[in-house]
C-alpha cells in the first residue's frame, strides 16, 4: 500500500478538486480504476460536473456511485467509505478525514490545500496513517506542476 500526500501551495476555493481531476485523468490513462471519495452527494455532484469541464479536450469516463451504472466506468465518485465503496486501485480522498476503507486500495491520494483548515486536517490524516503503521510520502506541488 502506498499513501501520497500532495501538498498544494494554493488555498483558493476548488484547488483540491482541480488537482484531483488531474490525478484522475493521469490514473485513467494508465489503466487504473479510481474512486473519488467525497464528503456528500452534493460534493460528488460538483466533482462529477468538474470532470467534464476541468480541461479542454479531456475525457474521463466516470459516474457517481449512487447511479449504480453497470458495468461501472473506471472512475466512480461517491461518499460511501463502508461496504458500498467500490473496488478500485486508487482512492482519492477529498474529505477532511481518512476513509475507513482506505486499506482496501493499493494507493491512497490525499490532497492538502494551503488553507489553515486544509493544513490542519492534512496533518491529522498524516498522523493517522502513521499510527496505522504506514509511512505516507509527501509531494509539494506548485501551480505549474502536473499530477504525479
């Protein structure tokens, strides 16, 4: 299991979501299945819309978990961290707490913006993963860098 913390230099509203879309696009192109974990259905709907518009020419087949589309596309967006969480290789956490289901994924991506609340909750999640015996990796990201 690998946990990566992407530390953004920007605190602007929507920065985390924009960067998440870049990670999703890269993971999709590499053949991974991705779960974008959000904190509510409204947040899932916002991310759903953003995946259609975040970059001209981008296409990432995706759906909201609540839509129960079969066969499931390679990218699902939802707020279920229990038994209903989808099978995927990667979970991208867009909430402020570590997902209860994080251990079922090969890779966890945590995105931390530069706001005070973002940094605080990011430090809490980092500590939590360490307490679980996993050493997360940190990646400082500037506005011009692409997703790793």
